[in-house]
């Protein structure tokens, strides 16, 4: 599993994909900000528009931090464990109205346990909207296990006699799979650019559940609706289900203690899903991972979400279970694994081949963007998505600075890197890699510079910092053989 389109950090400038121009042609650049389909009902209310317009004036003309949050109209959408999270001292980010914990003050005690490994940020700019607790939560999850609130996922269902035809036409991956299989797939536009990045669970011969990022839920639903064949029907189940993530080397021990169902590796393989019983609640468990650890997504009827959370929480504490925020799920965990994120690495500007996400074979069935994808596969990519490590964070005044994303990548001579299509290289994602002890950057580099071990520079705050190409392609820095996920 290379990437998954469920990273929603709630940033005011989050990019999330394409649409169609009024001409009817598919745009060749990301036009997400002009895509009216992305708005949820609560975002179309007069109260929301007025409040955000007033607040947006200051954000438009002020100095806005990349992670700065909106303050108006909150909270609007909360998970069934919102009160538990507040008691644990959750620091919330907002994503399309959802309140999502980015870290928990209750985990401050972990700072002592992992002292010296937290990559603490002393500069005010980088420490804003961030906490070293994120890195401590990351290490605790890697050592034992973590519980993650993923209620902001958009949950869509395609059903009916035309359901298989519908998902096949949308998906690069083969969806004619056995019931109970979980398939990670990209959706493309006609130009072969990324339209969505998500997972699909086959729950029955004529029923498929699509789990995608909250920020793109409405635009993904519109894309599905625009391409439904006869006999296929779309339902938005987001408000009916909540999702809880359980990951870490002790995750199986925790789950086995709260269910009589077989959750062994032999009995519950990676990439499969099925219903199990947890604390008297029928839960759809999906064995996948976006953080590079053994574990499951637990999809629960929303009115029973608190019951399942409490059951897993109490059973997990003796195993070292800690609450883990989206700062780990969306940044530190995924960057160590080289997982691509929709709207950051995966945009209409780049292709599957450039992202390092081509599959060994192309399925026989037609799908949107297939012709463009075949052309892209037949050509050598002129850019390659790479993971870079920062060699030195020391600035001219001696302080340590940490890139946040969006920074230009330069040659050692200080020249901006630009590929053969005229696309300049920049940092698509940045964040700590606590398990590997490096600050990690992802960037598309011209093929000539996408060489493991190559030395480059990244420009940040007017200064150039040395970086190394650690990975050219999709091989993870952490657990490159993926043993932890598949154990």
C-alpha cells in the first residue's frame, strides 16, 4: 500500500484534486479551489459563509501559518468520542467541520520516556500548531499501540446490479475480487491525473463501500454520481458510521482480548475485512494500515462508537495503548513509510508512474484515464517522487529550523530544479520521522536528480539547507520490507 487519500489536515490551503472546466474539458492543472462540488451542506449555510468571510479577510491580508486553523463556526461535526478526547486534552484541528485530535495533552508524560528522540523545534514559527507530543505518540505507537479517531472519513456505498461495473470504471485497481477484500486504488481523470485516492471494500457481490478523505468526500461523491451506470446506486453513509484506528505491534493482543473472533494472521489476512463482535457491537474490521503498523480500521455504527472506543481503551491500557492524533496518522507515520497523500503528492499535475504507484499489470477492463495511463507507462517518467532527509537544520544564527512544506528544491549550485515539463521541484510534504531520527521531505525531482544518495539543497526562510535523496521511488525508510504491517 503506497498511499491513501485520507489525509485531511484541515489547512486553509489544502489542495484536493480536479474537476471539469465550464468548457467541458478536463483541466491540466489542479482546480480544486474552483470546484463547487467539494462543499458539504453545513458549508453552504448563510451562518457558515458569513462567519468564514469575516475571518477570511484577516487571513487573506495577514501572515498565515501553513497549519493555521479556522476559529469560526466550531464545533460543527464531532465524533461519538469527542467528550472522551476533550478529557484527554485533545488539541483539535478542523477538517470540513469535523473536530480531529492532532495530539493529546494526556500524553505529555511520554516526553520523559522519549527524551532525546523528539526532534523538538525551538523556533516559534515551526513550533506553532505543533507539539513534541506528536513525536512521542508516534514512538509509543511504534513500541506498543495507538488508538486513532478517524471519524472524518467520508463513507460512500455503491450498490445494485451495476455496482461492479461502476467501481471497475472508476478504479485503476482490479475490483472484481472476492467478497471481504479491501482494495487500495487511485481514480484518474481522462488525462491520467489523480482524481481520488482511497480504499474500496467489497461487502457483497453487488455492494462496495468506498472510504475516502473527509476533505474530498463531496467531490468524490459527485464524481461517482456523474459516472454511475444503469443499475448502480450511491449512498452517503458518513453520518451513520464512525471509524476507529488501532495500530501497533500489540494491536492484535488488544483486539483479541475484546473479541472471540479469530484475528490471527492466518485467520484475518492483511487486505481483508469482515464483521467481528467487540463489546456486544457488530463492527466491520478492515485490516489495512496508513502508519506502517499491524492493525485495523474499526468501522462502527456511529451510535455505538463510544462503546467500542471504551471497550478497546480499557482492554488496551495494560498493553501500553495510548491515544494517537492525526499528527502521527497524517504526517509522521505516513512519511516514514513513504505513503503518498492526495492533495499533496497526488494531484492532477503528476502521474501514477511519476508517483511510483504503477501496478505490475494493467487490468483488461476499461476505466477512466486508462488510455492516458497506458501512454504514461510506456514513457520514462521525467520526474520521480522521492523522500529526502535534512542533513543539517542549523541556520545562520545557530537556531535549528524545520521545513513545513512548499519549499523550493535547489541544486548544490543554488539553481531551482525544473523537470522537462517545466514543473519546478518543491516540498510536497514535510515532517518528523521520529523512528528514523530525521526530518523528512517528499518532492518530485527531475529524473536526472532522482538518485539515491544525491545531495541537494532546500530553501527555507531565505536560507539553503543541505538534504539527501534517501529514497527515489516508493520504498519505505521505515520497515522497508513491510514485515510489521503483514505480520
